[in-house]
C-alpha cells in the first residue's frame, strides 16, 4: 500500500497570526518541514525490474519466443524425459533472476590471420537458399543443385549462395513442430537454441571465423540433414546447442553439461572449453541452480559402445559436441534463458570457447565420470511426417 497523500503544506515563511498560542508559533515551522518531506516521499518513484510492489514495464525490446529441434530421437537426445508442464500463453518477462556483468568479445580481438585455414577443396558443400534455409549440396547441376533437404529428401534447387567450407558449423537443436523441452512458463527450447546460435554466429563472424548454421529459422530438420551438412563442410568444430530438462535436483552452481565423442580427443577438448567458459560466465548469477549429480564434461555410450547421441555418432570424423548448458525446466533458469541479456552471455561464452579451441591448445576442464543412463532420449530428429520449409 502506498503512503496516504499529505494535506497541502503551508508555504514556507507564511506569517503566524499574532494572537496564536505560543506552542503553535514554535510547532508550525516543524510541521511545515515534515509536510514537505511527506510530499516528496509520495512522489512517483522509478520502477525497477524485480520490484513486485508495482507493475514492471520492460524498457527492452520483447524477447523472441524460444525453443529447440528434434535431435532427441533415439540416440540423438539428452537422455532425460522432457518436461510435461503445460505451456503458458505468454513468454516470461524480460527480467533476470540474477544480476551479473556481461562479458564482451571485441571484434578485433582475434585477427583472421590467427585462425587456421578453412577446410575446402573448391567444390560446393552447401547452399544457402533464397529463403535462408541451408541445405547440403549433393551435386551441382547445369541448371541448379541437387540437395538434401531438412527432411532428408533429395530435391533440386535452382539458385542460392554457394558455401564451400567453414571453421565452425553451429546446430540449433529442434525446431518447428519439435520444440524440445518446454519450461513451466512456456519457453520453448527450440527458440532459445536458435536465438543463442544466431548470437554466437554473429560474434564469431566479427572475429573472422567462417560459420555455417544448420537451422536458420523455426522449421523442423532431421539429424540426418544436420550431420549431412557438417560432414560435407568438414569444419574444425561442430557444436549442437541444446538446453536441458528434468535435473536430478538442486545444484551448487550451474549444472551445465557438454557431451563429447568417445573416440575423438578434439571433441573432448571442445566440450571441455565450452563447459569451462559457460560455468565461469553463469556463476555470476545468484539463482537456485539445478543439475545432475554428474554435471560436467562427459560422454554417453550406446549399446554397441559407440556414441549414443545421433548428432555425435553420425558426425564421426568431425569434432563435435552436444551442449546442455542450463535447465529450461528449472524456473529460475528458464527466466534467464528467456532473456535477451542472458542469451547474449551464453553466446559470448560459446564464442569465446570456440575461439580458444581454434587458436590454442588449451585442454579445458570439468571432466567427470558419467553414471550409467538407461532412459531413452526424447523423441524428435526423424523424418516421419516431416514437411520441408520453402527454399525459393
């Protein structure tokens, strides 16, 4: 409840009636001062984010809805059941549950000359179609291109931007009718993944890194198409961006997880650098974090002993990692992930880690021995009933 409005104060210096009692002559000046103080206290005060006593009006641009694709098909997911909380009608507000200074990557911090050369042999590996969809090129034709579509179908496209190679392929998990995990407030993993992938790409490109993204909008794309692009382009790093659900319980700090390919030491190093940068950046936020008891840098074997996750197994030969850097099913973390400010923090952590991977021999940290997992990954990532987006 706000303070009651004070009566109009007397003007300072107003004369006192000559026949007034002495006590009034002494008290009126004090009452005048008190009245002025009370009036100042009832003036409208600025609204602060997180102040629940008054409505909060966001001064930032609205957050784009967020969510993920279908990489959680058999052998492609995170191995945890997705949250079944019914989504809310609106996305969480643009406020942060914690406060932390944002790091920045200066565009000129890493000159292009310090980067390794892009793996390319002069042939077209992928195509950015007129609608922005990236597809793997199977063959260049006289009148266009034979490509593999997001639904893993062969099709002909007449034009587009030819892509010959890249340092990094970024993969925003899920998309379209496959939202991935959905937070208690309705935040979709597929949207969060895409927003962070786009921010990461922009940061890396400012530093001179050549980047290709497997998913460029909110459409469904199969694991076969994702890994097809990565294998064709043959980058130095392939990073599949996801966010988690159903943790084991509360965690003392960020419960970030990164998965690496069992047989690839460079994949292991990439996963460790991303984990290291993410935990360092996220630890500045004082919230109730969640996590699994084996949070960290790890692997998950399949029944045959190889990689369980399809995004890692099908990209064998390209150093790849699957990142699950926060739990969307944990309300405080969902609030962070829905905010543009935190999306930028995560993107900067990813970009910094990838730059370190490309330009140093840093080993990273956070390695753990994972506990056995028997629960299947969530659904998604297949081609059944898949509908391709428009290409032209």
